[in-house]
């Protein structure tokens, strides 16, 4: 759903915003492999809803949502959820990336190339929850720009205590500002570097929030912290009983417990401590739900404990099971008597067997394969040695070839540090990597489904590299291209096919030459 700015808006100065639907981070893996972070439910409301409401309330008139991964899901959500009708005062556009993006900088370069931004604009991620009124911040920024054309940006910051749950555990950022002017003098993040040429000669100013709520959902820890803030009404008017979504009907009851219609609670169950229960959810006899959120259609059996956890839609918790400090995505099934400990992140459809007292083995296998691949890269092991180690793990834990393929591929791609490479460097690095390790990936591709998964991932980052042919069969690549031709024009799949056109042409010509020989 790519649109050009409306002609009537283009002729006047309008307040525009760019919302990045991708966070370019790994904190929510493996869930983010299937669900875009922007659509993850925060107290049963997709994160992007909070961001768009915040911008609309601040007087933004035109919003561009830019998405890379899972662009089709975001486009479908915007279309099916009637967002454009609900945000009647805002012109809403969804822009899908035409080429792979590995950082916010890549995304902004694509937005600039589209020519849709006509003046200074608001930039934020789709995980922002705030009740800040941006009007005064924007006015100050414009006034500053009148006197100083090199004042390219005003950043909005908020002081967060070190122990706050909305604070990223690994975040170590040093910020220094001028007390008189608010000019940003130093912004340094541990482990990250910024080339001086990117900002040399320009000035950046800050606005520090003192009387409003504003934060981002960076990771599962802040997901928990922001959810608690919403339930305790710190982010008002972003509260469950505002019922901003179509069909939502929450009411706040005693003890800060929010319930929709159709919730079924057994007489002896206990629900307490700032919780929310979606429509159609049920809690059985002698069960305890404390400081948790249950999505629509969730079923908690008898004698269960759900504490400090977030159950998305249609989650089933068996009799006597315990879930503490976990996030369970749509359709998760937890067997009777099972224990899901703190810190677990269960992807869509995951099933925990009855009586299981931990869910760590799957994560351990994934981590062990990643560590094996990382050692192979650092020590320059042979393909045979790495394959032998991974196969040993596979047989020891009764895993499939697909289970091995995913962590191998992710470790290889992470080792390339593509977000720090220029567009000219990326194809060379990818080709070098595939030449070196393509044979290893090929050993764990045993089915058509494996080929499709590997191809979809590789072609999204390696459309300019003929080294793909060393990893996958020509038939698999051409089959994918044939299926992609059926995708509608303007869709991310079609854009990916167009970007891969030179490689596909080379592959077809090579095939024709071999037939002639």
C-alpha cells in the first residue's frame, strides 16, 4: 500500500511522521521470525496502535509507516483494522521496503528516495507508548531552525531510573547536554560507534520530558514494565478501558482488574494485582492469576498459577500448570502440571508437554548450534568438522535438519554485521560467506520446505550474489521465482523478485548455456 502524498497536502506545510515498523534488533527472537514487533499485543493491543494514537493526538497530519520484515502482515493489519477510518484526521500510508534494510539508516534512505517527505518530520519506532503533547517540542524545533539551519534534529529524551522495568538491562548510554541551550554534546552507546561524517557540522538539540509518560518497548523486560504501567494507568489515556480497538469492551473492576465481556471465572479462582482478561477467556477452580494479561480465548485450567505473565490469544494452560514471568504467543498449549519459568518466550503454536518442569532444552540446542557455528567461524574450521559437531547435537537431542538450519544461518548472517556495511560492501561479504560456508548449509537442506525457508532468507540479503547457486539447486530458485510472479504488484514479495532479476537472468542464461553444451 504505497501512496504518494495527497496533492492538497503537498501544497501546504503539513506535519508529517515516519514510523519505523522494524526495530532492527533481536530481542524478541524467535517470536519476531513470525510476528512483526509492531503487531505484538501490548495489553492486548498491537504496539503500533499506541504509537499512531500518540502521533495523531500530537497533531501529526500525515504518517508513513515503513516496514521491511513481515511487510505484508503490517499492510493487512492497517487495511483490516480500519485504522484509516479511526484516525480520521490523519492520512496514513504504508511503505514496504524495495531492498533489504539492516538499520534505521537504510530505512530512512529508502524513504528519502521515495520523495514523500516535504519538510521537517517526526521520526519514531512503532513501539513508542507516550502521552506527551509534541506541539511545544515541534514549535521549539521550528524556531531553532529559523535561527540555525544546521540544527538538524531535536531528540526527545526521558530520565529513567536504573532499576526501572522499562529500562533496557544492557543499555549503557552516556548523554551530555548543554544546560542553557539543550544542545546535545555527547551521545555514546557502549558497543556502538557512529562515523563523524554522518553528523559533522550539524547540531542536535534535546527535549527532556519531565511531566509526561514516554517510553519504548525494546525487549521482553521493557514489555513487562510498559504493560504494568498501562495497567496501573501511568500512561493515561492509554489504558485498557479506553477501548480504542473495534469491538473492545474492557471495564475496570476492583483491584485494577480489567475484564471484557464473556470472561468466565470459577468461584474459587483468584484474579488480582493489575491484570487484564480478554473476551472469551476462562479461569478454572483454585487457579491464581496475578499481575498478568490474558488475551481473547485463553483457557486456564484448574489449580493453575499464572503470575507476571502475558498470554496472547487462544493460549491453553493445563490443569495444575504454572506460568511465571513468561510471554506465551498465540495458540501456545501448556500441558497439565508443566512449569514455564521466568524469562521464557514461547512462539506461536508451541506446545509444552504435560509434567515438563522446564522449557530450556529447545533454547539450549539453538544456543549450542549457534556457539558451534561461531567457533567454526572464529577458528576457521572445515565444513566437515562443523557439520560433524552439529550432527552430533542433532542426534543427541533428536532434532530435525530444519532445527539445525535456522541457527546456522542466523549465526552466519550475524557474523557479517551487514548493518555496518555499505551497500557496495554487502554483496561482496555475502558472496564470500556463501562461498565459504554454502556447502555446510546445503548439508542441512533435506526437503523442499527447507529449501524454501533458506531461499527466502538468503535472497532477501543476497539478491546480487551468484553464490546462491552454490547453496541451492537451480530448480528450487527458479521455482521460488515462478511462485513469486503471482504476488501482487507493489507487494514485498514482488519487490524482492524485481531486485533479484539480474541474478535470475544470470541463472537462466547459465542453464541455457549448459543445455547447448
